[in-house]
C-alpha cells in the first residue's frame, strides 16, 4: 500500500531542459514511475532524438519545444498544450546553464543570460503551468536548484546568485500557491556527471579535490536524483512545501 504513494500512473510531467543530462534522467525516472512525459528544449531536433530514446524504452513521451526564457512563448506553448492534450500535473523546472570566469572580468552579457536561463525561466514556466494547476486545485512543481545556493566557489558567483534565487522563488511559490493545493519544492544537486560539468570532470585535479571534499568520495550519477524527484512529484509529499532537498553526497554538511 505504501508504495502506491509513489505511483505516478495517470499523471503527466513537463520537464524543461530535458534533452540531456539531469533533465533527461528525471524524465526517464518519472516515466518509469508511471508518468506520461512532456519533454522540453529549444532545439527541436535534439529534443525529438531524446524523446525517441525514451519511447524506445516503452515510455509515453510528447515534446513541447519552446524557449523557457521567452514569457509569451512559454505562455502560448503551455496554454496550447493544456487545451489540446489535457493537464500538466507535474512541472520540473530544470532548464539551466553555466558560465565560468573571474567575477571582476565576468561579461555582463553572460550574467544577463544566466539570469534569464536559470531564474527567469523558472518564473515564466512556473507561472504559466501554475495558473492551470490552481484551477484544478492540485499540482506539483519541482525546481532544480544547486548546492551553490548554499555554497560558493571561485569563478561562478553569478551562477551561485541565480541558484540562490531559485531556492527563494521556490519558497515564494509555496507560500503563494499551497493554499490552492500545489506543492512547490526544490532539489539541490551536488556535483553530478553532466554535460554542464564537463570542464570540471575533465580536470583531474578538480575531480581529486571533489572526491576528498565530498563525504561520499565521488561524483554523483544523474540517476541518483530520480528518487527525490519521484517523492516530490507523488502523493508521498502531499504535505511537503517550500522544501529544498540536497542530493549532494554530503558536501554541504561537512567541512
């Protein structure tokens, strides 16, 4: 009986930035728990290829290509999808990017792009989907934050700022929308093997430092984020709101 709390059969989940990396892993994990998946990205060809990979595994997958930083495009895409196909029950705001460089020389245009991709997209997509969820009196929103919302390290100060904003926007979403039956929470991944982290993965000195710094002694694998996502997407978290779950091998709790 208790396992039924985690069953997502009959639910539909939109995962932004799901053509690769964490987003694709979460889409696959939610599908394995029974959810129908709507994959999102800006590159239609790349998105369709990723969707076909999941379809080949027997999962029900649709695609919805839009730029998550474009408010009007997001609204049109979400409203159009709901009208044509029905409810989006679960939203995973995963779209994100990284840009590294010393803060004193950080390009202003790169900072603006980080703001739009990492935080404005959460607002745009979250608001567009929540408007429909509020009418139904139910919904799950899961924002992907980062350990960098609690920690800082050289060369990524603007990224750290955006992820801190994601965490606080999550709290704001919960505060405003819990009364309508929505649960809005966040997952804060630690250091995972993803395309976004390729520069660090390829640096032996960094990987050695990370292994020593992290109590678990290694990089995370993206599949290890799935359990937290299913929990937050399911009835198991019906009274969990505004919470950030750190999935980080212990890096944020250890010196």
